[in-house]
C-alpha cells in the first residue's frame, strides 16, 4: 500500500511515518530528510538548496521529483509512505506518473489536520537525537535524563533544525496554504483523501491513521 501523509509543517508527518515503518514495515520517503542529508554530505545540490530551506521556501519541483524517482526502485512489499512529498500540484502529477510507470499506484492520502497555533507551539520547541532520529520537545516530551537520548542512550547529540524558528515557520506555513493545500482537493476528487485529527497523543493519532488506512 503506497500512501501520502499530507499536512502542514509540525503536523507530525515524520513521527507518524516512523510509527508506520516500525509497525508495518513500510518504507518512508521524506524529501525533507533527503535534502538535509544532501546538505550534510556537502553535495552540489545540497549547497544549492541550503538557503532556500533555511528561509522556509520550497525547493524546485525538478530537484524533489528527481530525489523521489531515484528511490522508487527500492524493494518494498509493504509500500511507501510519502512524507513531505508531493507539495505542489506538479509534484502530485509527477508522482502519479512515476508510480504508474512502475506498475504501482497510490492507495490513500492521509491529511493530518492541526490548527496553526498548535503548529507554532510544536515546531518552536522540537529537537531530535542526531544519532537515532528520536524526536523530543521542550514542553511535550523531554528526555528522562538531561542531554541523553531515551532511545539510544547517546549523550549530547541533540540537534534543532535551522528552519524551526518563527520567521521560517511563517514562510513554511504560507507555502503550505498557497502551494500544498490545493492537493487536498486534488486527492479528494480522486477519492483517495482520508482526513484525520492530528491533535492529541502520538498513540491516539497513530490509531486514527490506522483506522483510516484499514477501515
Ligand atoms: P520538511 O522536513 O518536510 O519540513 O522539509 C524541510 C524543507 O525542505 C522544506 O521547508 C522545503 O524547503 C524543502 N522541501 C522538502 N520537501 C519538499 C518538496 N516536496 N518540495 C519542495 N521543497 C521541499
């Protein structure tokens, strides 16, 4: 089953994608993670997108479609979770064509609904373990032992995203409403849209997603 997790920045797409990977063996394809990896490894493309990402703007369709196209050959029986992709109508069309060319299809698009105020609170306090990727938050989920990852035990490896600040977040939200939210109508018309409430505990939201996918 190939699915898209759709929602504004901070809706919890990455967190829920990790759950689906652990529980169902699906493969997460996050263009945000791919772009951050390109920056860390210092590739030409990584350098090209750095300023755009830090400002909270969208990287070109050509770059992100290329990144996804490279990944679609990886073997998966359980299916792909597209996380943070597509973000424009052009990307949505390209994804449909890419899947079709592999003899595959998209089964569901889960829209995670979270209001703006909650997004700001979630994003401005979040950080992750640089070793294992476990997510934390200054208010909602602090590590049991200060500066130590609950999951992998590494010390001093927490990091914050450069674009998780209020200015960049405002730009990211604008990009979501202007360029990405038209996808809601696009997938609704294709009868693929499942809307769920993205507010609440991680387990609760995970339950709603499972219900939407299996129901
Ligand atoms: P994310 O981790 O999904 O929040 O993405 C972080 C940043 O990477 C975004 O603010 C964009 O600058 C860029 N990005 C990630 N995915 C896309 C995409 N599908 N289209 C355009 N830009 C993207």
